[in-house]
C-alpha cells in the first residue's frame, strides 16, 4: 500500500513540477525582458517607467516559489548532511524521517499563512504601480491586487508540502523495506538516500 501511494504521489508530483518548472522559466524570461525594457527606458530614453520594478519582483516571487519544490525534491537546497551520512543507515533514515516531519510542520504553517495573505485582509490591497491598461481598448483601467503576488507563497509552499509527503512516504518505505526502486524520473532528496 505504501509503495502504491508513493507511485501515485511521485507520478502526480513529477507532472505538476514539470509544469511548475516551465512556468518558472517563462517568469524568468519575462523578468529579463521587463528589466531590459526598464534599462532601455531609464538610460537610453532618460524616462524611467513606474511599473517594471514591481512587475519584476512579482515575477521573481513566482519563479522562486515554482522552482523551490523541484529543488526540495532533488535535494538542491543547502544542507549539512555530514552527520546523517556518518550515522548507521537505519539511524540516518530515522533522523531523516524526523527532519521531514519537522519540515512538513513548517510547510503547513507556510500554506496557512499563504492562504490567509491570498484570500484574507492583505489580499485586498492593490499594487502601487501595476495596472492592466484595458483603457487602451475602451475598457476601464484595472489595478492589480496584491493577492496575485501573495498566491505565489500559497502555491509554492503547497507544492513543497506535496513533495514533503512524497519524501516522507519514501523514507518510511526505506526504513521498513530498505531501498526501493525509484518510481519517478526525478532523483529524490539526497538526505533520504543514506550513505553511498
């Protein structure tokens, strides 16, 4: 049952993270274009625009929150795993399980804060400079709500929580059964593999 749950989580996470990495790449590309546009207007035309700085921050938040779950899954975050690697295999896996449980608790709090900021009081505020220029086509100018920026925290921590659950299941399987075949093309986080 645990292996079946792992395969389901792994398959879903692999597909969702592929879409997240693609979206993060688009956000990075758009951020570069917006920053270059601002540089051109500021230093060539000597007439800086008001919105590129805030839009580039908006895109950077989304890029980071969409890439963080993949980094978490691959073990790409900075970690001091020397202690775990020097423990006996079983003890290292137990410690990894405890660390994943603590990470899951922190991520759950992050999801709750992200939800509160997205749909709560903070999400009602509007951006100071970002506006959708629908007035150019005869409609009304719309100010962008900050909840669309705060949603990056909610979605990013939600995706990381899903990865944390997958890693927890994988760690439990490794504690009970030893090493199992990895069901996904993505390599798991380094700290649940144990010593090489």
